[in-house]
C-alpha cells in the first residue's frame, strides 16, 4: 500500500522546487510518533508536572532540501526541493504505550535538511481560510494533568488550535531535520517534548483562576502555549 501513496504524490510537489528529479528514486515510508519520554517532570520553575492527557494532531508535513541558515537574508519558508510529503493529519498520543501511526509519507531520495509542518490546520495556496485535516472532534493540542509544588497542586486542562499565518504557509517552517532516506528506509519516528511545549507556562501566575486551569482565547496563557508548541524544536525526526 505504500507504493500507492507514492503514485498519488502530486506532480506539483515534485516539480515546484529548485531542482529536478533526475536520478532520484521514488520512495515511501511510515511516519510514527513516539510516546513522551517524560510523562512526569520538573519544569524550570520547580513545578512537578504529571500528565494525564497529551495528544497532538500532527500533519500535514513536508521534508525539504533547503538548509536553513537563520541569516536575515534566508527565507525559512523556502523548501527548495520537496523530498517527502504527508498530506493528512493524525492524532499522536504522547502517553501511549507504543508509537502512534501517523500515516505513510511519499517522496524521493535525497538529502533532507529541514521540515515544515502543521498541527491539523493547513492553509493551501488559493484557499480563503485554513482547512482541518485532523480527526473529527480533535484539536491541534490537548494536554492535561497536574502541577505540584510545596504541597500545592493545581489541575490544568488545555486545548489549543493552531493555524498557519497565511495561505501557502506551514505553521512551523525552517525546522532543521537532517536525514537521507532511501529505498531501505522503513519509517521516520517523531519525538515531542511536553516539557518544551509547556515551558512558558508559569503556574505561579494562575493561582487565582478556577480549576482546572483552561485557556481563554486570545489570552496571554494561550499565546504562551502556542509559542511552546511552535518554537524551540519540540518535535524531532529520526529515520530508520
């Protein structure tokens, strides 16, 4: 079934890039999300965080030949040549016992230097608004648990939707991701860090709120969680 995905890889994906595909081999491999390595951890402010729910809607995703330099002249939204594409989104359960299957990626051989991806919401060029590619009823991020410090325990239950900034853009772009998948590659395994996702949340400042702590649209808390999810490399990639 993997090769069916390759056959349906859009021609525009393979040709709308800086290089041709001469000498390249079409390939396909699975995408999987690994479970969270630290379902309980101590954050930088000394709060012990224990997760009871942690789900991401992950995708669509593209792997790119462009190597980000982070210089002012460099466009982090430049993909160069698209070397792999996952056109859908799936739920990634960070508290699962094993890996969460996220789909099958279709692409071509070549050296990958960066990735661009969304969290369920994708905004194709020419569309007036983003489109939801995840599972019905899901959100970009659902994360819940407790934060404990000095005998005080707070409960939190955060749900967040994150949309790209504009048409033709991915929510996360220019993320370094080094790999060279070939015909022997079976999968790419993604890891995510709840510690990084929650790193901007200061539970000391939430003590006056009703529990469980939740997000108010447009609030500083919502912006802090969005920054934690979309910056600082909370997702990494390993090809096997």
